[in-house]
């Protein structure tokens, strides 16, 4: 069996724990990929703009991002909550320019709908430690030391601006995290001075979790209005964490594994909401993985003639619009393809496997 957990932390009204799919799985090599689907139970409109996808076409594409991390800060979700009028989703909340980001934790941090330059300038050198550690041996520590000094200096200089960006209801928690972050940077500096390379990555991970939690504390409400034609659909306004237990087929060395998946409703509320709704309905329970070819892991096509989920309110196959958050936009693009490089957009949803065991 698998379990799905929705844990609260950002704009939250619901905290839910669900049983999830018991699924057969062909062990294959996994490659990085992202995709989406979404939650709740309001009446569903079948009217869509542009191109829509049935669940068969838009089945779960599980992104096993290259750097699997063992955990992320607690995340939450607001199911079908009322949208707030502010803040608007800023450019900084979309993936930063440069080489593709493959670390799932970094993807989630950069995808938060915040516009606080000071905290991003603290985050960047801490993220860069990952690249610094690619250098062999203790030589890497010279670059790591520069990263740490830059992050520490930036935090001291920008702390007031960071605090001013915290949501009022979360300010005390955010300040507490900043104090822990500042102390942790001093500890990392000592680790580097002691030339203890093995201790760098765990401490970096801890500090970035503090950074991510501070950034979550800057989110105050949902940052944009979902188009009217999609508001009656299940919506995820925030984030949800899913734990999916998968039974492994024909592998004597592995009977089952658990995927921890983060659904990002900030960047794809319709897609993420639809997936959570189907999980609540146990749609995926017992369903086999239908594709695992080294490029993507995919399921969502039930047995029988139906090509996806038949919505009982309409007695028709539920379809959802293509939903893409494009760099520089304040809200997702719906129902249209884009003549741009995929590097310029957030994939439908940050449907990221952050942990596998």
C-alpha cells in the first residue's frame, strides 16, 4: 500500500492523510522528468479553451529528479480556497536563468511565489556549494568557503529586508529560522576551516531547508486568480506532499519502494488539484505502472474502455487544460502550446520526487 500525506505549512486550510495506490511496477532506470495533476471535489466544467488532455494523455509523469533529497520542509495546501489578491507572482518566483536546475529542493525553493531579492541572494551561494563540491578532494573547500562567506555577509546585510518580506502571521517563526540560519552558517564556516569535506553537504542541506522555510513564510495567500472557466475544477492552492508506495514486479532484490512527491499548486493549481482529487477517490489504487522506459514513469489509464477518470457529476471523461508557468508571467498559461524552449518554463507542475526509499 502507499500513503499520501498532505502536510501544512504555507497558506493552509487542510491537513489530510490518505491511503494511496498499491501499484505494480517494472523496475527500470529512471530519468529526470516533471509533470502534474490536482485535488478536491467541486463540480467540474467540461468546457475548455484550446487543447485539453484526457487523463490517459496527461497521466502521472513522475519526475525522478537527479538529486533525490531525503526531505523538504513541511508543505501545505489550501484545497479550493479563495484566491488572495496579492502578492502577484514575480519573475523571481520562476526558475532563475542559467543552466537547468536538477536538484528537486532547489526547484521547489525557486518556484515559490515570492519577490524578496535579499533572501534569494542568501540562497544562491548556498545552492552553489553543490557545484563547488564537484571539485575533487579538499580543493573544493576553497570554493565552498567563498560561497559561505558570501551567503553569511549577504544575510547580515539584508536581514532587515528579509524580515520585512515575511508574512505578518508568520514573522515570529521566520525570525527564529533566520537566527538558526545565521548560527548554522557559522558552524559551516568552522567545518570548512577544519577541512572536513564530508560534513559540508549535510550542513548545506540543513541551511537550505532553513532558507526554504523562510521563503515559505513569505507566502501570504494565493498569488493570482485561476481563470473563471477552471474555478469549478478541483484546485490545489499551495503545496501537498504525496507518499506513494509502489510494489515492485519481478525483482528478487526489491519488493516495494516509496516515492515522496511534492505537488506544486502555486504553479499549476488545476493540474495539481486534479491529481489530489483522484487520489482522494482512490483512482490510482492497484493500478499498474504503464510506462517506465528510462525517460518517464507513467500511469493513469484504468482497465476497461474508459480513457481516464469518468467524473460521476458529468458521466464523462474528465479533462484538464495544459497548464504551464512561463518565466516572467504572473500566472500560468492555459490551453495553449508555446513556441519557446522548455528551459523558459516551469513544467506543468513541479511534480517532484524528493525522496525514494
